């Protein structure tokens, strides 16, 4: 979301803008766009686009051809731009079948989605995305572990027309894709990304971390746009702090603290992709904009790409542990009583199933009250019987029942 100074802007204005940007809110998200900067940004002359800021669509095609040779890479087009260029998504995961039931926190692959270069001049965001891809294709054991447990989907060049046409922020329709998400008619690039997000959320491995990569030329540092509870929720703020802290820990001193910018302190900003995520998924998806530095101090893209990948993995793993603890607390207690089997303690909604020793189903059903009684008289008899209590597809309690109490 870097800021580009319109040609007509005077020195004093720039100075006051600089002070504002440093002292207060995320200037690019909240203020510049509201002030109509989108229509001005075509006049920008600061970043020279004659060579596509050093990395054009052809460069991407060359890199895609290299990545495609890796056994764990799949490359798809998620849709086409206004001028018909494919919007490429690089998917990285190993071929292991660790896809488990959706509610089994320990077995399914977790999904991280990264898209970059909404704003063509912010080529640093693209380099970070490329380094993230390189990290994931590394031959080391850490990369192997990431490919085993995660699916990473990376769109390194979300706005290919803008890159090719030399627009610093806009697409071929002269629209800023970043703030198009709440419009009645969406740009084709936004539609493509939104559909991809929706398809993943409807599948067995929904997105859990969604990163939107940009670079900023006023603050000249690396930071996230933190979304305050006024536009999200208190628990979401905790998740954001957890996430940012974990990324920072993977790049010590490299990325600013969570409170570096103030954003969404007056409500949800539906025009951004993060607004889409919050309004449809709430705490289920950690969606943040990351800003690299778009200044002469830019660099260390490898450290940043690595920190984003590892921080996402650390964050999701911490969430899996929390979910497992929560599940453990809700394990129902199974008591064998003279009149039947009593199941107590958060049992409502759980399924029960009685099997013989070979696993053949004898009976089953759904528990309705917090405490339920399965009467001995109503349970089919068999030489050996195993009673399983489960939530969704995951068994949380398994007990061998006596033939005769
Ligand atoms: Zn940007």
C-alpha cells in the first residue's frame, strides 16, 4: 500500500503528510484513499515503470517455468486480468495424503494464502513472495516439514496488467484493486481472488492465514496493518498480536511491533481484502496486510520471506494446540451405572456408536442433553461391545462395555 506523491503536491503538503503518516494512522489505508488519491496516483513519477520496476510479467513466466519443475509445485491460473493475462497461483505442498477430517485439528493440512503486488510499483512485496516460494522449495528438513503440514498458495503478481502498463497502483481499468472489494461491480482480478478464497473456505482445508503483501515508501520500514477491535474483535486483536509476535521472532529486529500503525479503529473496512475476510470468517482467518520497505534501505527479502512462512506455521501450530486443549476439556465422562451408561459433561451434540469387536455397528445416535443415559435394556447385546463418543469425525472417548453390568 505504498504511497506515491502526486506530481502536483507541494513541499509543505508533503511535509505535513509525512508527519501525519509517521505520527498517526496508516496513511495509505485510511486517509489517502479517502482523499481521492486513487485518481491522482496515475500522475506519480517517483517510481519509474519503464522496465516494470525490474520485474515484469515475462520475468514471472520465466520463474513459473522454473518452479513448475519442482515435484511439490502446482501452478494454476485463478482467473484473467482485464487485458486477459493469467493471474498465476503457485501452490506448494507435498504429495502426502494427510488430509483428515475437517475438525481433526491434528491431521489435516493447514492452508496459508499469500498474494502480492496489487500495487505494481511495490516490487519489494513481490520479492518477498518469491523468497517465500524459495524457502518452501528448499531441500532442508524445515521446508520438508512445512510442505508436509501445510499448503501454501502464493499469487506473486496479482495485478499483471498494472505491471505491464506501468501503473504504480491501478489495473487496466484505472481502478485500485486494493480498495475495490465492497463495490457493486468488482474488477475481474478481485472477482478471481474472491472466488478462489470462497472455494478454499468451502473445501476441507480452509485458509487460516491470508497475507496481502505491499511496500511502503514513507515509513521506510517493515510492518503490519494491525486491525483494532472496533473493526474486528478483542479475541481477534489477540490473534493478530500472537501472529505478528511469531513473525517478528523469526526475523529479530526486522519487523516493527504490532502497534506501529493504527487501523480500523473506527470500524471494519470492507473495501479491502481483509474486510472480506473479517466479514465472512471472523476469527477463523488471520488476514493482514504486510508492508515491506519501498525505500533505499529495502533488502533482506530472504529473511522476510522466511519469517512470514515460518511465522504463519508457528501461529497455526499454536492455534492447533489451543483447539486440542479446548477439545480435551469437552471430553464427556462415561459412567457405568446399574440402569445404563451415563454420559455427562459437555456431551450434547456428540455422537455415540456401539460396535462389536470387529468394528461392526450395533447401534448409534446423537446425544442431546448435557447428560444422557443409554439404558442397558436398549443396547444391543454382543459378546464384546465398544462404545465410542465422538465429536464430528474424531473419537474423544472409547470404552469397552461389560456384557452384563
Ligand atoms: Zn500497496
